[in-house]
C-alpha cells in the first residue's frame, strides 16, 4: 500500500468528504477507498482518451489495402462477382 501526500483546496476537500459520507457512510477507510476508486477512474478515463485519439488518427490515415491489390476502400465494392 502506498502513501501519497497532496494539497487540495478546502472547497474540494469538503465537497469530496461530504460526497463520501453520503455515498459510503462514515467509518475507517471510507475516504481512502473513495480516493482509490476516484484515482483509478481518472487514470482509466485518461487511458481510454489516449486509445480513442490513437484510433481516430489511424482511421484518418486509412487502412493499407495495397496488400490485396486494392489502392482504395471503394475499389473493394467496385469488383465484379464471378459465380460458378
């Protein structure tokens, strides 16, 4: 278990403590549990944002379809279907 010492505004601290009290109640470890959950949620949100931005960049760049002889995606739909 790690220990982190941080400084936050009194307003933020009061708001967070009140929210924890309403959601989880009072008791030993409630504030720490809520902070742990909040930190994980924030980190996951940032990670998802990074993944989304990377995927959007890939989509804008386009797929390399040249490996099958197609230069553009539209060429996939222009081909003729041969039935036997």
